[in-house]
């Protein structure tokens, strides 16, 4: 009798113990489930945003509930110029930023916007490989984890009026978005005004600007022809990249398996993003032409002028970037 009594007590204690254990396991699972808000500057239809959304979906589905990434395209969470700071301070756990707009944070981040340093996708990829380790190191020192980077199609010159000579550039109201484009304007006699991508249509429609250097994708997405822009000169000046970065504290909240999953999906997103960019470099120029824009090249005299400007800017950038920049350029060449 006593033995059965003891057995009943033992069974109750065992049942209680396993109940507590199950609760603890559930609590731990809840605790390690993370939600990241991903700030994106460009509209949902842009290939960068669509690629990021697929990356977020894949991580969410494959993490088994450990990490959910929610995308916020079109600057709906933070505008383009605010995203780097927001991720760095933890206001957003993850975000995408146009790298060369951050030259004041680190000169290495604007290496891909040095004119005519890389004028093809193969050159752009080699430049990325040569600079990536130094860029990752610089971001790590700022409390950020680098995931991946994808280039825009080759940057071309847009204008409301035809450009046939260096004199045609003088005084042209020019949309700038980083220190490199501001410097190009200064060296060619154009008048720069800093305008984010989301403000392009308004800037052209109001006459605030009448020219810019950007990708055929940006021109297509903003329907730039509707604002009186008639010409696109395919000068292939550079292939600037967008990068995806994560707040390091948020990153450290993930277990090793989830970190590995994120990095694996980031590598896949990067590969696909480069392919999408190559496709856009062809199809988006066709879209400009189909909309009635004149798509072509500048004459040899203007091309030589732009390349000379590029040489000047490369020397200036090298001085600013110091030994780190010199090492990257040496590895690239």
C-alpha cells in the first residue's frame, strides 16, 4: 500500500517535472524567435527591392520560426538617407543602402562610383572582390554586419536637351546623389543639386534639375520621359551597388545555425541580384527607347572629356582613401 502511495507521488512529481520542462522549452523557443524590420529605399517593383523581398521570404520560411524578416519598401520605414543610421542605431535591424552615398562614413564605400574605373560587369565584379574584405572590416567597426551587395546597371547620362560638346554641359542643372556625382558636376561645369531617387520625378518636373547620371532602371522606374527628359547617353560610367547590412546586436541575438542560414541566403540573393542587374542593363535601355527617348552614345570628344574627369577623380579618391584605398586598387589592377 505504501509502495503504491509512493509510486503515485513519484508519478505526480514526474508529471509536474515534465510539465515545467515543457514550459521552459516553449519559453526558450519564444525567446529565440526574432523579428527584423528591413528598411528599403526603393519601390516594391524595383529589382533591388524584389530581390530583397525574396531573400527575406526565404530566410523567414527556412528558419523554422526563429527569424522573421518583414520588408518595408519605398522608404516607408525610413527614407534612403536615413537607413544607414537607423540600422546602426538599432531602429531597424536590417536595411539596404546605396553604398557610395556613404563616402563620408568610409571612402572605401564609394570606390564603385569612381568614373570609368570599372566599365563592364566583369570589371565591376573584380573591383567588388578586391574591395569587399576592407569594406566588411570597416562596417564591422561601426557595429554592422555586411550581408551582400548588388550593382545597378551601368550609369548613363540623362538630359532634357541634346549634348554634343563640353560647352553643352556648362551650367546644366544636374541631379547629384553622392560626393562623386557632385565632383563630376564641378569638373564639367554643371550645377549640382542633391536629390534622392524618390524625388527625381518632382525635381525634373519642377525644373530643379535637367540632367543626371544614373541607371536605365532608375529612369524607367520613374518614367523620366514624362518629365521632359529626351536623351539617354550610354556612357557606362560606373556600376554602383546597394548593400544589405544588419545591426550587430540584432545579429548576435541569432544562434549560429540561423546566422549560417542568413549568410547562405544572402549569397544566393547576391548571385541572383547581379543577374537581374545584367538583364535590366539591356531591357531597361530598350524601355527608354520604346518610350520615345533617344538612346545612344556621346561623341568621342565628350567621351575623352569624361574619361579625363575620371582620372582626376581617381587621383583625388586615392589621396582620401589612403593606404587602404591604394591596397584595394593594387589588388584590382
